[in-house]
């Protein structure tokens, strides 16, 4: 099925990994891209590759988010597609009391509050265009990840936020869904895998890649990792006309982890 999109798309955290793949997928489907990231150089690099426009923004700063959405609207027009992809992984906490208040605050600021800020700042555009919101959450928002309490809890909250926004915006013709990726090798996992290897003393592998491979082997029924492009394909579909009656859903692209 060939999917064609028509309108302006915002991808937060669009400078690398899953975000960069989504930016490419949305562009290939016909959307005009606003690549948003805190890393100006990386955002510009991706924007050039996808013939999009780079915008630098700290997604946890509500005033900065509002200013950036206004700049996008002025430069590109009303936004129809919002992909809340920006996210961070918390430091490990086993037991959970090892996590500081700052761990919790920072993780929730990026993984939950930022999505609310962006949807709020773009609410009028989304309603006017019968738009789509896609939140990138995680498989650990569906099943618990005791090794990373703030991250797992924040992704659970992001799934709940998805349902609340979907309920509020449904009468306006706007859909809001979440994609919960499983194990995707990305810059995020490079850092996380290295941390796990260190904290576990190499019990799950000596390197980030070894830890990732062991998790894939032990936890995914289909026995293979997911790719950024597979997450991007689902995001594009959820933005399409064919998905106009899908809202409030948490869709796992996880190889069966949550079965």
C-alpha cells in the first residue's frame, strides 16, 4: 500500500536513531519536515538529507516549545503531523531508591511533559488540519523494566497521556496514538547497553552490543531486533488516511515481547 501524506510534520528528537528514520519516512510519504532537536548540528544534517528544515529546541522548556511551534507555522504552515519522539533513558536504579529526585524529574520532563507541551502548542493547528499525533513510548511502558525505574514509569505515563489526549481530541477529528518499540539498536541503546554491562559486571555481556544481543535472544519471541525503519513505517501509517479511525492505541512493534 502506497501511503501519501500531505502537510507539515514535526519530529522531535529527529536528529538521530528512530527520530531520523521517522523524518526520512515522513518525507518519502510527502510530508514537509520540521526536524526538531537540541543538537543543532545533527538536526541540520538530518534536515539536509530529507530536504527538511531544522529547528533547535529544548523540548522541556514550555516557552521554547511555544516559540518553536510559532516559527514552524510561519515558515512552513500549519502542522498536521506531530511525532513526539524525543526521549531519554534514566540512570539505573536497583533498588529504586538509588534514583535521585533529579533522575525522576529529568526523565519525566523529556518523556512525558514535553509531549504535552508540543501537543498543547500545536492544538489549534492539529484541529484545523484534522491532524495526527504519534507518541514514541517503549515496550517497558507496557511491561516493567525494574532495572530502570524512572524510564519505565515515564513511558507508562506517556502511554496514559496518549489515551487522555486521544479522548480529548477525538471529537475534533484528531487521532493520538503511541508506538511502543521493542529492542531497537540506536544511540540510546549504545549508552544503555554500556551502562548495563558496567552495572552487571558483564553478566549480560561485556559490551553494549553484547548486552543488546543477549536481550534480543532472551526476551524476543521472534528472535530478532526491531529497526528504526520499522518504527518509522508504523508512524507513517498512523498518520495516513487509512488510520483515521485508530486512536488511543498503544501499538507494539516489538517482535512479540509483550505477548
